[in-house]
């Protein structure tokens, strides 16, 4: 009994000391000291018991590390995240943050290779596919169109591969790049998906006021109804009353 009491006393005494020791590892910062604030968040993450909260904290910190031109520190956080979907979202966050920084292409290529290696480690196929899709999208945002297509085409899942190519084409269209958008759309291996993607990209160009580019995409559509709808949208541009020809449900299976 005496040994049990001594053991409990030691445990109770040690716990506060351990807590104080953990607290001592968390730096105290000034509000404008960004490197210190990032170190503080990383230290605090070790004390977060709820896994979802911890994963979310690390995801957001990874984005900030990237914005602060420290992508290696951002990538190092991915393996500390448990949830596969959050890993994919972290890969997306790093890629998109980097794309906004306008780095030189060599630096982007190195980063996206590292992100692809992290995606390969995700052992949940759907989450892994999502991660690769986000990498392709980030590459397109960064202007690495060939790299985006290479990433997408390497995906084994046909549905996710086509989604990645479609998303890439949409990004290219949004920046007004018809040749690259058409190149990405040409790689789609599902005719229904390709028809729908050409219509979507045509609308993006139309919304940007790029009428000729919108029409070029509309002419690539092989389904008569969808092609007519896409061309009619061009005719309707600027009309006071526009005819609503948009389908009320997903009719993509009928766009063959």
C-alpha cells in the first residue's frame, strides 16, 4: 500500500512538471514576428488531442509556410497529418499557395515532384486521386500546362483522370489560353465527358468576352443538342431576355 501511495505521489508530481515542460517549448512571440508565430502554432499542434483539429491546424500552417517561401517546412507537415482527405487538401493548399507566388519554373517542377511523392504515400485510392487532381490544378495555375497534363494522364482511375484534365482546361480557359485548354480537352477519353467539358470551357471563354474562343470550343462538341445549346448561349450573350436552355439535371450520359 505504501508503494502504491508513493507511485501515485510521483505520478501526480510529475504530470504538472511535464505540462510545464511542454508549455516551455511553445515560444512567446510579438504579433509581427511571423516566423515566431509559425513556430508557436507548430509547437501548439503537439498538444491538440482531437485528431481532426490537429490535422486542420497543420493543414493551415502548411499553407502559411508556403506563402512565406518555406515549402520544405510545409511539405514536412503532410506526414504528421492522419486523415487522408486532409492530406490531399494540404497538398492542394501548398500547390495553390505556391502557384500564386510566381516562382521560376524550375522551382515549381521541384515542388510538384515533392507533392506527387507525398500523394503517392496516401494509401486511400480516392484520396490519392483527389491529391493528384489538386496537383494538376496547381500546376495549371502556375502555368506548367504540360506538367499538369502529365500528372493527370498518369492517374489510373479514368473518372478522376478525366476530372483532372477537365479542371486543368477550365483553369487554362479562365486565363484566356485557348491552345492549352484545347490540348487538355483533347486528352479526355470519355466522349460524354469531353462533350460536357467543351461546353463548360466554351462558357468560361464567353463569360470573359472571348466570343471566337467560345465558338471554337462549341464546335468541338459532337452531341447535337449540347452543341446547339452552346451556340445558342453565344447568340444570347448580351440579350435582355435570354432563353434558358440549361438542363435541370445532369444529362452528361446523353452527350455521346
